[in-house]
């Protein structure tokens, strides 16, 4: 049995794709999978209730080791006929007149978005607060506003009725693979990690795809 956990951004598309590919080559292996926010994800690893995590936030615990496996930009998502759909890239001030789907201020995403507004000397005016970028995507899809989400999350909605636009001067997010520092990787874990990296290379936005989103 291999027990996996992931942050919502990566748990929606990347990990299911990796699990499906892994199961085709290893049909005898049972896997469990949950996508969790950062605190419970870290807790499961530390309590040995999960073998491997994939997250877009650093582990931040001395008993955990992490490896970078990919990166993605932060993007604005909005309806295709929205005024911001014509902005390339979108600055913080441009978001002012429109309902913003934002994140809890104390969360990692909330802090990242707030720092972006602060760096551009602009005050954010959130209309709705959510717990994850996947929640934000669902609300924009429903027509509730616009949102800043990572590209992993946005691309996990292939049939969505929203478009992605790059934002001005926001650092990209890194995808990390995390496990217990003191635990050697089992043969099962090593083989899944190889599959995961292969799927990440195949699905990670390429420069050409990024240019198309611009």
C-alpha cells in the first residue's frame, strides 16, 4: 500500500494522472489518496499516516525533506468577455472595480496575494474568501467574480468557461514532493516518484503554452 496526499491545486489533476499511469504498470499495488490543505497534509506525514505528499507550499518542518519537481505561474482567471481578459499582463490596480475571489489572509495563498497588492501600493477589495484555488476556480466558473490562482489549478479545469491572463510581477509557485526525512524511500515509493516526475514533465505548462496564455 502506498499512501499519498496532495494540496488541492495538484490533487485535482496531477496526482490522479500519476496514479492512473502508475496503476497500469503496477496493478498489484493499492494506493490511497487524499487532497488536503497544508496543515493536515503535514500532520499526516509526521504521524506516518501518509508516505508521500505533493504540495505547492514548502514543507517548513525539520523532520520533512522536500524536492522541487515543477513550477507554475500565478494567473488571473476571468470570463472570456470580461474587461480584464484584454489586459496583458494584469496589474493589481486593474482588479479594483471587480469582485475579487480571495483567500483567508492568514493562509499561504492569502499572504502571497496580499504581498502582491502591497508591492504595487494597491488595496485589495475581496468580495468572497475561499480556502483553496480550486474553490476560487469553481466560483469564477459560476460567475461570482475574478480570482488569482496558480496555473496548476486553472489547467485542471479543461472545459472551464474562464480564461487565464498573466499577472504583473508575481513570483511563480513551486511544486514540491515531500516525505519524512528519516524514512528511506521504499521501492514502491521510488517507482511512484519516477512516474510522478514523468507526468509532471508531460503536463507542466511549457513556454509555448505560457506564451499562448499571454
